[in-house]
């Protein structure tokens, strides 16, 4: 029985939208179903989308109603699946009760940061432009034109380069040490600012490289790493608590490996 087109944005929490064999389906059920889909559920927030979800929930309840009438829930195969699901849920529930209260205070995170500052150093970065062609001869010819002033680097990149960066005059933006292929990376972090180098051969072809700027590694601030560090320390503390709990339980409950 459908009671009309649903609109859970206006309906009060728990508003009954339909009943199937006497069991109500509410606006809260629709909202929870959409929320369970994560990002995929964003397109279902409209009244039309909610109506589709309601139809899906009605279909599910119709199948459940028939399964109940046929006593499928009493079949041994279903009971075995139910026991496994119950065990998995109980494990997750118990694990959450064990680990959820375990946190690391910001003061402890700051103390760890202060005592291990050598671990929190940013990688050197470079900003370079390049021209990518398919032969060494072509690269040398373009380099000669740039060096004698016949064409600017940016013009040559737009005209000759096969890399999409040609639309930006060959500029690749900022990148960290180790992010590029080894031959390209080595050149960029050896060059002087403003230097034109090449051809540099990589798996992609032959590059003419101009180094625009480079920054050396700098210490990271506490604010930059606080969130990630707190998460890391919390996970480590939770892992230690989990292992300790398991070791205690091995004493309480017999474990026999076959």
C-alpha cells in the first residue's frame, strides 16, 4: 500500500510513507537507506529519488513477507548464514566498545611532535617546464632555436611538445623529489634555476627541461601534521590495546591450533 509520493525533507521523522503486510516504512527508513549509499545516494535526495527508494524498500518487504510465509527463516542454510552474520556483528560491536574510548590527547600529540621533529621535514620541491619530443635530433634543433633567440621556450613548447603541459607553455607546476621518472627527477634537482638542459631521455621520449624554481626541504609545522599524527598515534594505541586484550583472552579461553 503506497500512501503517496514521499518527501522526507518535509515529512517529520518517522512519518509513515507506506505499509507492507502491516509493516510500516517511514521517512526515516528512506533517509537511512540513502545515507547508507554514501556518495551514490546524493542523487536520491530529491522527491523523485526518494520515491524510487521507497519503491525499493517496498519491494524488499514484499520479498521478506513471502520468505517469512514460506518459513525460509527456519531452514538450516538460513540459520547457518544468520549465525555467521550475528558472529561478525558481535565481533564488530565488541571491537568498537574496546577501541572507541581510546584516543590520544592533543598535548600528547604535541609532545611526540616535539620529540621527533627530525621525522617531520617536507620534501624538496621543484617547478620546471619541459618540451617533450620523439627524437634526440628534434630536441637538439629546438634547443638551438631557443638558445639563439629564434623562439621562446613557451612558444616552442606550444608548437612542438607532445605533452599536455604545452598548453601552459610546458610548465609542470610544483612537484616533490621522487614524483617524476628518475632521469627527469635527477636533472631537475641537479640544475641551476633558469638553466635549460637536454635532451634528457626517459621512457616517454626526449625532454628539454628548464628549471623555474626550487625549494629545499623545510621543517613542517605542528598544525600541518597534527591531524594525521593524531590519527596515527591513536591507531597505534588502539592496536596495542587490541593485542593486549587478545593475549588476556588467550589465558581465559582455550585456543588449540590443529
